[in-house]
């Protein structure tokens, strides 16, 4: 039995320690086929779904159903609302953070700087 040791094994197509071959699989951002097919089928029914939501908005007996339909229509038409939060200090005053003031002193030395830092 002879073995050919003159040529190192090719790295192309060999698995890494985790078992995945480099460069294999779907590229980032590429949806899988099932997701793309389902999305396409759903989009075919989009106009009818919007019409049904509009009809619910106008004629549903339940306030909850009308509110849900309105919310869905607005989300589709204008995008989902973003939550905003205002943060303020006591009594609604603006928050004050630490303030660092640096000045350049002509002819100043490093010891002048360190002495000034000790004072604060």
C-alpha cells in the first residue's frame, strides 16, 4: 500500500471545526424560498385584506374590533408608531450632567494641570 504524500490535501470544500464548509449556505440577506413564497402569496391577498379591515373599521359592532382594524390600517399606511420618552430632571427641568472645561494656559506645565485637577 503506497500513499502519495507529495501533495497536501486541498482545503477547498473541507469542513471547519464547527462542521460548516466556508462559503456554503445562503448569503446574508437572502430569504429562504419558503419565506419568499409565503410573502408573495400574502401580498396577492393584500388589497382584499385592506378592504376587509376598512369594512371592519366602518361596520364592526365591537369597539375593540374597530380600534384593531384602525390600528392595522394606520400601521400599514403610515408605519408603526414609535415610542418616545422624554427624560427630565426634577420639576421638568433639563438634566444637568458633569461639565468638563479645559483651558490651554500659555507656558503652563504638566504639574500646573495636575495641581488644578487635585483642586476639583
